[in-house]
């Protein structure tokens, strides 16, 4: 899959350095994936959930949430947000997923 953009991940781990390894692992696993459905994606990331038009991933032992829009047909992942739990719980990200 083609992931747009790793820059969002980097910006997050520059503020939260402990997240770098987990985000890099998520990136590598998804980049090497050829999942064409959410069911196939859940075989790689069992905690991935569809919320509106976004897929929410638990990252770093459930410490962070990564929100992405995925076009399975075109094999493109658009990283929208990487959030801490407290940021995620504010639900501001959901407007981007409707």
C-alpha cells in the first residue's frame, strides 16, 4: 500500500519520541500489505475499526490512535491523525470521518 504521508507520523513522534518505534512498525507492516478489504486488514491489525469513513488503529500497545482513510481499490492510505488517548477522546477528529 502507498501511505500518505509518513510526515504526519514523524511530526507526532517528534513530540512523543516513545511512539517512534510503534509508528514505524505500523508503517512498515501496512506498506508491505496488499489488503483489499477491511476483513483482510484486520488479519494484520486485529484492533483496526471502521468509524465513519475512517479506520482507527490502536498503536503502541494501545497508547495511541492512528486515524486513516483507506482506498482499498487504489491501495492508498491517507493518514489523517495520530493522537494520544486524551486527544482521541475529545472526538474532534470524527468530523473528518463523516
